[in-house]
């Protein structure tokens, strides 16, 4: 049978009484504990700026769900939201639609409903950012078809600007890329929201396509970091889904009632989902542990 020294020598470890004596080992352990127990030098704390965004997508005024809108605003404020974002399609602009119409919705009624929504958000949040959706652009496209280009400047109205007139904390930000406007995008830190006109019958595929596009154009868009992406337009809700590149994606649902066209006999649409999003940022970094979608308490 090998002695302790012979066993240590064979194992390649140093030998000697201090390596197998229990009292010596305990002394070394107590010394290690004493060294570890010294209070570490803490870095100087920096003030962290926290912003909480409440995101309300696709109102399609005047066809919005008023009851859920009120519930969502109250809930978002209770959770600390101070800023609101509308990522497209504040109004429906049905009167300017190129599709066949069986009903008449006066544009004055639509604009009044849009102003009512912005007035409510303006009174409840410190700032309200509204970006352009495809429905918000219907008036511009309509006039471009019926007015000669020579006179187009006379009717080139921005319906969103008219609806937000007089509301000082309502902004219509428009990102620029290579000197060109990109009105369907909004960004804060690593969070990008948008209203691209891409849809899919497969859940989350549309926003995944949107994220792919953002990655491809990131340098030209001058986005330092893209970590969280949210998409309006689809009226679907989902996320966060974490992509292989680490980007978390959300489909932002909608605030509107169920439109008539969803029962198209060609079966092109999926049931929509009412919800709003809450995104928490600290120093421009989105906290995925606190950012999520919220749904109506009543279905």
C-alpha cells in the first residue's frame, strides 16, 4: 500500500505535510475565505435612463375597438408607460380605397375619429409618435391618379398631419436613408417598429421577412444595432420569437374591429387579434424580460 507521500508523488502533486494535514488545509481555507470576504470595489453607478413605450397598431379609425383602446391605455399607464407609438394605419381612409365599395364612410368622419384617438393619447402620454401605414397613404395615391402632376402640389396633403394639428406632443417622425424618406419605420435604440406591406398565412413569417430586410439594409439605414423588431399591418399577434441571429421579433396585433373584407370567399385572411405592446428600454437597450404583448381581459 502506498504512503500518502508516495501517492502524491505518483499523481504528480507536490508532497509534504502541509498538503495532507487537515489542520493546514483548514487554515488555508480560512485564509481564502478571509480574502474573498473583503468587500469588492464597486464601479461608480451611472444613472440609467428608462423609457417605456406603449405600442398601439392599426386602429383603422373610425373602425377601432373603443372599449379595448380605453382598457389598453389604462393598463399601459399602470405598467409605467410614458410614451406611445402608433406603427401605422391610424386611419382606414376607406373613401380613398381602390377596392369596390358597398358602403359610404365620409372622410370627415374618419378624420374626426383619427383626431379623437390622437387627442386621447396626447392627453395620457408625454409623447406620441405616429408613423405612416399603407392606409394612411391612400389619399396621396388617390390624388396622384386623378390630378395632373403639374397641380399635384396643391393637393399633396398629409392626412396624419391634419389629424394631429394642434397637438404639440404628437410627432410624425420620418426616418431618412441615403437622403430618401422611409416613413414606415420607427426606431429607438435597438428597437425597430414598422409597417411594411408584407403578410403571410404562416404565423410570424411576415415579421421574419421584415427583420431579414432590416439586416440587409442596416448599414444604409444607419442602424447601429437591431435587437428587437415589431411589425404592424398583419393584424396578427405573436412573439417574442428569437431568430438564429438573436433578433427578437413581434407581430403587434391591432386595435381595430373585425373588418367586413375578412370574410372574402377566396379565404385569404386569418382571424385578427386585438392587443397592444409594451417595450421597456434602459439606455436604449430593450429588456426582453419586461417587454411583451397584452390582450383584452374580455374576448
